[in-house]
């Protein structure tokens, strides 16, 4: 589909990583209007259109987990980052919708 194999993680995987104390970066690639409705706890906001400009910030010693509404756009971002040589990137299966359906918390700024 994307031309490269995309590593995917589930909400359960992130819960396990948190329980283990494993460090990772969580990046929401949705638009500002979308993130105003709520984000995952501890997420950084880097809209999809800025990923190419900020890709070097995502290359580091921690895994990077990207998500969007349903996982399609974040999957594209993962594929792009992989093509740029940034290998420890993962797509959150189902995006924030899958997260909410798994009963996980969503944070709003209100």
C-alpha cells in the first residue's frame, strides 16, 4: 500500500510501553482544528504538512509513534519518514478513533 512496511502499534502496546517505563515520542499529525477536539495524553502536535520540514526533529534515540484520526495520514507520514532514513517510527492502529474505541483517555484543552 505505502511501498514500505509500516510498523504499527496498538493502544494496548502503548499501554504496555507506559507500564514498562519505555520512552517514546507521541506525535499527532492532524490539523489544529482537529486537535482542538482532543488529543492523546502527552502528544506533541506536528501537523502532517509540517512533517517534511521537521523530520530531522523526529530522528533520535526514542521510538516515534504517529497518529491521526484513523491511521491513514499517520501511515503516510511513517512511510515518508522511513524513506528519509528514520527507522524507529510506528503508526498507531486506528488513530485517535481506535484509541477512543479501546477506552483510552483523550485530553482536551478546555
